């Protein structure tokens, strides 16, 4: 059982992290730290940038509606302990060995070739070494093979999870329920050593993301105001221009037991002031499906300028499953949000028929047939919404 410290004061300071000076002469390292100091200087500590929650009722209510501000629940794991999840880095590495994990991919921003594989023995040695004697390494998106711990509040609203279970059909001894765990239950660990940095990015394919602190501290940098313009700016100008986000930034320390939930398309950079281990996952909601489709379209057009992960065929298939699974239970507001996402997919009032929509194409795009499929689904929902409104 994890034992997390109580944090009773919900008005605590969002972040105590001070970004140190880095004296490296390496240009690549200097660039990353210059960017970090730039957004840190633009940070404001006001509570208007986030939504605090302290109860099930608050969180459940927020997750069934479109929200723009990141959600923070301090000491979430005191109410919902992560039973069975290792509570320290050393315990976590022992667990990985028990499930026969031999290597992890390390991201090292100080190297030109930033990604490499390290064996588990070297990783253990890395975290046992004195602070400052080893390079800052990020082990990202470590697939959870230990025990599922999706927060119950997320489970209730996870649209992809529901859609894939509906696709699987009935269950029984003669026809067991086949659950597609690979894509409906995406849980991961983030293992990071002191002073590691994740540059500004958006999580792939329009997903919402939740993060729970387990050990140490990680500091999230987030825009103070998140609108469609925010992620359009990132897609257009890339991650190296913090000044384009003129509304400023906020930073939040994720400590053991804290829960952070980010809406789709929320740009974020992450700094690790001390060795840390966090747990998280991705999901979709019906309330945010229109936003998720807009973010997916931007990523399809701008690729790695926008996100540090590629869109896969399965992402498009997931959206098909969600759109087909929820089309009969959407309200007009949700239908309007999905219909409005069609603009990002190239659908305008000049496209009057399904044939017109099927002829839309982007040059140089992967998965063009799957993109056409999504456009037609969006068009059908838009047409049905017009009919209901009339």
C-alpha cells in the first residue's frame, strides 16, 4: 500500500520549484535551458489558471463537460490509494525485473541522438549514483504491466473504453468478451532523473491525459489560457517560441499522491527538479470529442512540430469506433462540437454532398483513406445535427 503525506491546505502554492542556472557550453543544452527559463519567467501563480477539486462530485461533474483548465486534485491518492503500485523508484525497478523487462528507452536531451536503450542494471545504477554525477534521463511511456490503476472517475467517462467494449459484443462462456487492452487501457509510468526536461509538446491524437505523482517531484508548465488558438499557435510556430503564448504560463509541482488532468491539445513542458516516478494514462470523453478531432487534424497536418509521437492507424480506427458508438446518444451541443471540427479537416460550406467531402485530400498525408473515413463520419453527424435543429 502506498502511504502518501496528507496535504490538507488546498490553497497551497502551486509550485516551489526554482529553475537553476545551467553553465553548460553545449549549444543544444543551452537552448533547452534558455527555453525553460523563458517560460518560467512568464509564469504566474494565480489560481485562475487551473481548476482545483477536492471531492468525487466535483471531478465527476467536470469530466462530463468540456473543460479548458487543467484539473488538479492535491493528495488524490490519499482517497484512492494506488494499491499494488510500487511507491519508490527502487521498488518500481524491482517490479520491472519481475515481469522480465530487460531494457527501457531513455530520452536524453543533452545528446544529439536523444533516444537510446538502457538495460535495467544500468538504470538501477543510474538512480543509485550521487545527484549530479549522471546525465538527466527521461524514461517515458513505460507501459504499465504491473496492475491497472485507472482512476474510477476516468473509467466512468472513457469513451474509447466504452466504444471498444461495445464493439466486442456480448459475453458468456460460449462467447467470452474480448477486451482490447492495447488501446482502451493505455496506462504508463514516467521515470525521470534529476534535471531532465521534456520540451513543449501536445500529447498525441487529441487525448486527455491524467498524471498521478508517486515519488519525487515533477513540475508541469502549462499555458494560463487554453483555447483553440493556443494549440493552433503551437502547431504553426513550433515549441521553441514561448513568447507567442502571450497570456503567460503557470507551473504546477506534482508531488506524491497528486492528480493532474489535462484537456486535449494542452501544450506542456515538464522539468524534473529531483528523481521522480509518476503514473498516468490517456483517455477520451464524449464532451471533448470535437476538441480531440480538431487536435488530431492539426497533428496530421503539422506532425512532429506539434507532437513528439506519431499518429498511427489505430488512432484513426479508435476515432471511428468512438464516433460510431456514440452517434445515437449525443446531444445537440456535442454534435455541434464534432461538426465544427470539420473545418480543421477541410470541410466547408462549399462541400454540399458526401461525394464532395470524400474528394477532400491533403497532399503528402499518411492514412488518406482513414482521414476520408473520419471526414464522412463528421459530415454525417453534422447533417444529422442540422436535421434535429430544424
